[in-house]
C-alpha cells in the first residue's frame, strides 16, 4: 500500500514540476500541487500508523492558521501596491479583498462563539 501511494505521489510531483517549469502562470498548477500534497499526506499518514491521528490534527491546525493569515497578506500586498503603483481602484483590489475576508472570518468566529454559548446554556438549564 505504501509503495503504491509513494509512486502516485511521485507521479503527481513530477507532473506538477514539469507543468510548472513549462508555464508558471497556468491555473492547472494549483490543482496539480494540491493533488500532490494530498497524496503525499496520505503516504506519510500510512507510514505513521498509530501517530496518524496526531499528525492529522496538527496538519488541520496548520491549514486553519494559514486560512486566518491570508487576509493579513492581502492587506499588506494592497498597501505595497498602493504605494508603488498608480492609485487606481484595480490596485486596491487585494486590500479590499483582505478587509472583506478578514471581516467575514471575524463575523463567522463571533457567530460560532455565540452558538456555542447558547447551546451550553441550554444544556445547563
């Protein structure tokens, strides 16, 4: 099982490397990288056996933190573009998207915390 997962992961990484080398701007590179990462993760988890649950939790936590950091980088990119480029609406897009995504993440977090508090208070009552 591990050998076949290793071969599939190696194949996806090879296809990604060739595609990325030929044309970096192709959108298919995102899909190929994602597939290579998923199969590589499955391969690593198959090797770990008993420790796979802990590694999975750590990887999910890292993914969650990356999702939370994205708005910060978008806002920073928007500020840099606004300073270095022309002051046009197109150059403010990453700044605006960063703010919108950040506000959306905050609103979702606040809403989920309220739901959790309400469900806890119903259980206690």
